């Protein structure tokens, strides 16, 4: 065995040890004390010991005076996972800071939900934050429900996005002699994909299957736009139609295999009469 081969084996072993260390002692490790604490704070005793909320790492609980409601057929352990880091090599959403939670109001969970690291979640004293089934909030997101924020099933909130139903300040319009409310509800439909670095402001409303392009700002009711639209810009407007995010892992794998076998191809051709549901989660 040459010195170079031996040295490479040592480096690989050190890398494996580092990954194992990170898995057990960083933001990926399951935190039983934080898990028990947040369940006891947000849930009645009858549900708290089921441990429907799992906590990973060391998130910051600045306030847990509010409550959590599970609008599901059956509550089971780990239906909601907080501060869980996603191991995707090279992924820009894989930040490492702890998430922060200020829960004065009510969080409603309609199914499985995962909230990643480095997020700031704030629910006002009279606020409601409703998260649909299989909602994924990635990392470095800022979500504030001063009054009401509703996020539909299968929605993906990508890294560095913010959803805020309030700007925290009143603005006096002396021409119109009006001061508008400090907060206006936000409603996002099912299967929406909010791409990275986007901002969803108070009063924003989106229908099902809408993609918000990266760096966009939505600040009004867009429910009149067609489903499967792509909206983008500041403020956002329709830039494309007939598009769906590919949730289905089998379809996604098929597309990946095609491009691996045809690296020079510019597009994967969808056959005529293909159902749009092929993109839906399995």
C-alpha cells in the first residue's frame, strides 16, 4: 500500500467520523427534552404525551404562550418536525442556524409538516398560522401571522422567503384621510411553490398550483389567475401558464434519467394526453 492510498483512506475515515459527529451532535439530532417541553407548553396533557411535535437540535423558544391544534384524523408521534436540517449536498437551503419560535397565538396543523433550520416563526396573540398537510418550510424563512396566514397542502416555502401578513407599522395617508389595518390575511392554495427569496405580503391570496418565481413580491389577491400559473416580478404578475411543480418522485426520477442519457437535450417531451396529476405526490 502506497502512502498516498493510505492517506486517502485516513481522510475518508475522518470524513465519515465527522458526518457521524454532525448527525448526532448538531442540528440533526433528536432533542427529547425540547420535544417534551414544547408539547407540554402548546398542547393539552391528553395529547402532549403522544409527542406529535418532534424537535431537533437546539431551537430558540422565545415564547410559547400560545397553543397548537391538530386538525387531523389521528394524532401520532412526530407528525410535525421542527428545526430539522435537510442533508442535501450542495443545497443552498442547507443552513445551520437554529430556528426561532414566538408563539403567542394559535398554530393549526392539518397533517405532516416539517420546518427546517434558521427560520423565524411568529404568531401574534390573536393570530392564526394554519399549515396544511405535507407543508415543507425550508431554511432562513420568516413567517409572521399577526392576524392570519393559511398555507395549503403540499406547499413548499423555499429558503430565504418571507410570508408576513403585517408590516408592523401603521401608515397614515393624509390625501385619502385613511389609516389601513396593520395586518391583512394571507391565503396560499394547495400545491403552491414559493421559490427562494420571495416575499408574500399581507392581502396576498393565491389559487392552487401556483409557482412564485424567485425574488418576487406578492401583495394582492391573485385568485383570479389560472391554476398552474407562474407569477413573478415586483409586484408579481403572470409570466407563464400550464406549469406544475413535479412532486412525484417517480416522474422526477424518469425525467432525471432522460437527461442523464441525453445530456445535450434541451427538454423532456411530455406525451399528449398526459394527466397533470402525474406531478402530484405519491
